[in-house]
């Protein structure tokens, strides 16, 4: 097995032979196409004029006064389609087009990655099938409709719990069936090599910008905080700071109803090494190695695995991973909305919630960057449901 495929003990390619062929093709295309100046110039132009990059790094004055530290917000919520996911979906779709593929496939949970991929497909004139669990299609009708409006086909998956895990398995199966002509656009820094590396590279624009923007303020980060589902927004912002050990990096997982209950998605807090979706990583599983059902108020963090690079960064203790509960997250969502006029995605609100735990413990005035991975408009119904005492449903 090729050592490039691993981050320490984690990663690899745990896939059938038919998929190996496509992964090799992808790796070659990534090296020979995506690293050329021509590709980078074209992607940069789209990121600037279509996505709206660079996203601002906003000094949150009222939040800073409240917590007694300097807090900066990286505004990925201001991207076209409302989150960081478009950075990666657009870049992968552009690579697919340059490879001569006519069709792209994607999985989606709540629909955010599906919408980003359908958007990129429309822009680039590619056919697009999005696999979505039937439960999620019902729960997220607006996003399912949005994808159809963008010209994508939404394939409803009826297996198992009918959510993201099953949708991912179905998308990989569909890819196997159309391996020559289709390109699989993965939505987070997960899956078999080279996906975790490609997604990290395409999301690293977040960290590169944030670091330069802080320098423009004449500042250097003491802490960088991001929420972690599969881990793409977090690795995207962390990547620029990994080499500098003086920067503390914190990934926030979904603690659901509490990590002492079975109702959470805190993979690194409670998981063990296992295999999921073609990678060796930390997985929430029972004593027999069966993947556990996960719970979070946030659909985007509701995943029983995590990208292999995060499993490694946890192993070597370069990044600290913590969990916040649904209640803490909703409080943070209200607080940021009222203090700064920014309604964060429920996913991003997990990162904001950690300020409440971190700030009182710091012994010197610190510079803290929080990645606001997306906007909260999509989550208003969930917040209403939460207020009615009905979170999952
Ligand atoms: C999907 C999503 C996430 C979680 O995915 P990562 O790959 O862990 O970044 C976080 N925030 C928002 C807004 C999302 O849509």
C-alpha cells in the first residue's frame, strides 16, 4: 500500500478493485491537471467572481468585548450557496470537466453538498445525480427541490436508516456502475485516498486567506476553532496553521444530547479505529464493530466517521477535539445572531459555542479565529422544532 495514502495510521484505500482503477485515474488527473497554472487560474477566477472570494475575516467587536479576547470570524457563510462546501464542489467539478467526464455523482445528507454540487454542475454544463436518503429527502424538501431546479436528478435511497451513510454507500455503488464516464464528487475530507487530500487542498483557501487577513490586521492567531463533521471546513482552515505549533487548533464535534449518552456524533471523543467509506479512521461503533447510529441537531455533523487526517492530528495531539451539546449550540446560535447580526449555520454554531468554554480559561488576552462555515437560513425550521421540544424529525 502506498504510504502517500496515509496520515500516520489512518487513511488508505479500502475499496473493491473496480474502484481502485478510478482512484488511480483521479490521482493522476489531480497531479497532472489540478496543479497546472491554467487550472489554478481558472479556479481562482471562479472562486473570485462566482463564489465571491476572498470571504471576509470580520473582527467581532461586541463578541470580543463580551469575552475579553479578540475574536475574528471567517465568513464562509457569505459564499455563493451559503457555506464552504462550494469551494470543494466547484473545484472537483472543474477537474471532472477537464478529465472529459460528462456526469458527476454526489451524496448528500441535509442537501448542502448536493446543492453545491448541483450548482457547480449547472455552471459547468455537466449532468448531475445526487444520492440522498429518503428520510432526508422528506426532511429537507427545500434542498431536494433546489437541486432539481438546478437541473440535477435527486435519487432517493431507501436502504437502512435512509440517511447520509446509506446515501454515500449508494453513490459509491452508482460510481462503480459508471466508473468510466462518471466522476464522484465527495463532500468532505473523507473517503479513500486521494479524496481526503484533494478536499483538504481545495478547502485550504480558507486558511490561506484567514492567515493573510490576520496579518493585515497586524495579528497572529493564538486559537483557531472550527466545527468537525467529516472535517473539510476544519482541515481547510487548520492547514495554514499546522506548521506553527504556537497556534492552538480546536475541532468541535457534535455532542448531541451529551457524549455520556448514546445520542451524539462525537467520533474522536468516543470512537475507535475502524473502516468506513473506503478509509481507515476513527469510527463510532459498538463492541461488535457495527457502525453506531449518530445523533446531532446539526445534519451536517451527523456522521459516524471522520476524515483520516483529523484522526491522525488527534493521535499526535496537534489538534484538540472537543464536543458541545445541542443545547450549547443553539444558545450560541442565538447569541451570535443578537451580538453581531450573523445567524450561523447550526454546524458553525458548535464552533461558536466553544468560546463559552475556552475564553474563561485563558490566562492572557488571546486572538481567536472562529470559522463560520455557513449561514443559518437553512436551519430556521430546526430551531423552531427545537423550541417546540422536537429536535429529530
Ligand atoms: C456540511 C457542513 C459542515 C460539516 O462538514 P465538514 O466537512 O466537517 O466541514 C459544516 N458546516 C456547514 C455549514 C456545512 O454545510
